C-alpha cells in the first residue's frame, strides 16, 4: 500500500533483511523444521526460504538451485546497477548544466 519498513540507521551488526533470514532458522521456536535458503542475485536480489520438510521442497529446490548465487546473474546485475547509477549521474549533471544556463 505504498508503505515501506526501513532501518533506523544504515549498517551495523545484524542489520538488514539477509541477516534476519540467516537468524530466522536459529530461533528456538523454528528449530523443529529444517529450512533452506537460496539467493538469486538478479534485479536487486531474490531470496527464497524453503521448508525442507515439505513435500514440495525437493521440486522447488531443484528449480531454484541453478540460480542460487549464480555468477552470471550477479555479473549482469552488477552491470545493470553500474549503468543505472551512471545514468543518474548523467541526469544530475544535465540538470545542473540546465540550472546554470
């Protein structure tokens, strides 16, 4: 609905979504189930947390595994982000030039 949760400050120990996912299986009330995590480094990243005890988990894991920490996807994403940041930089420079003129 257009609302986002944000960290109160940047950085710090155990701050962020990935840290929360890594901590989640370690909490006592979740230790009954075995959980798996896959990270796909594309378009800001996608993380999938799987209940490895579920009937569907083998099929889901087989589908996701080729993309988990995939070097080619990470390279493409890094390139996309570099190009996006360069575009923002150029737009900022053009705006400054237009304001100065």
